[in-house]
């Protein structure tokens, strides 16, 4: 093995080592509560659907889901 091959091999080994160490620091997804924005007033059809869908998703992911109703701008949020 010549010097150029050894340097290339060392660079590849170092890159692989750095990539593997970064994987261990990753958080589980999702790591905080999920926020769902409903662009219409509370109590409307969109709010009911959002809250109905939030329950099974919450159980499946193991994270709380918050439905945030933001009215205004004719639903263009």
C-alpha cells in the first residue's frame, strides 16, 4: 500500500466513524408535543375532525397532540 492509498483509507474510516457517532445523538421522533393548527373557530367541523384524528395519532406516536385554533384571514394561515 502506498502513502496515497493509506491516506484515502484513513479519510474514509474517519468519515464513517463520524457518521456513526452522529446517529447515536439523534432524538426519537417526535421528541416534543405535536401542534396541529385548525384555521377555523373552535367547535366547527374542522375542529371536530382535527380533534378526532388527533386521538389515534397521539396513541400511535406516544406524544400529545395539541389542536390550536387560529381564526382569521379566511382560513389562509
